C-alpha cells in the first residue's frame, strides 16, 4: 500500500512537470528509436499497437520509408494500424505491409542491433535484408488460432547481404561455426530486446529458415 502511494506521488510529480527526466527513463514519454534501448523499450513499443497516431510519430524516428494505410479486412483477417514499408537504410527484398508497431520495432532493431552486430563481426554494414513476408491470412500451423501474420503483426527474416556482397542465411549459416553463426545468434538475442516474440531455428523445424518477429500479446525469445 505504501509502495503504491509512493508510485502515485512520483507519477503526479512527473506529470506536473516540476521534475524532468530523460525520455528514455520516462514511462509516459513516447518511444524514440534514436535513443539507446533500456528497460522501458519493449513496454513503450508494445503500447504503440493501441495508438496508431503516436506510433506514426515514433516511426518517424526510425530510418524506415513507410506510408500509413487505411484500415481494411482481407478475407477474415483485419488489417488495422498498418503501414507499407518500401525501404530503410537497408534495402528489402520487396516492400511489405506490417503493423506500425512491428515497423517501428524493426527500425529500432536495425539501428541498435542489426548494424552494430554487422560491424562487430564483419567490419561492414548490412545493405540488404531478405524477408519471407509479413501478411498472410492464415492460422498458426496445427492450431485453431490466427497467426500474427494474419494481421500483418509479424515479419519473417531469412537472410542478410553485406556491403561486400556476402550473404548470411538463417537456413545455411545458423548451425555453422564462425562469424556468420555468431552474427545470427547476436541478431536473435538483439531482436528479443525489441519484439515481443522472436523465434528462430532453435524453436522448431518450421523456423529453420527464418527468424519470426512479432508484436503479439505473448513474450517468447527462442
């Protein structure tokens, strides 16, 4: 009870503006992909799913080239709060549609996990990302429940191309040794800092050739 009272007092002081704290440490501040990730990162990202206007503001802090799309339904699958992503500081194998929350999480991942890992392991940047798509109006394999792909709230990543033309493939390089395997494992761990769900080859055979990244209501890092 005392702790709750103290938290309420602290919240009141912050809201009043009498005390200023950096946005990174302020749970009420909007997400900014340019800031170093911290303990509030996933909380702020998850909150964006329910606030499309604020998500679009947050998306502008990333390097993604994306345009908002009108809400619509395809088959039995609603597409709400989505954007069309056509590029970034990296090229994509094709444009894709994703929820704004997924796109913003990707932008932060790209900045704080993908490129730093590429520079650590290879001394150069990733210039192209190969994906297997985001939207697919279907259920989870073997389950009577819609996949996060059914609402474009997921993205499957299959490989990466470096500035010198080398390709790193989840299917071919995950089980290998050396820099490529270490790079992929760094990316899996890095994705867990931004996405609610990160699944790779260690999860099951269905993910042997890609990383599944989504902003659903579960928390899994495998």
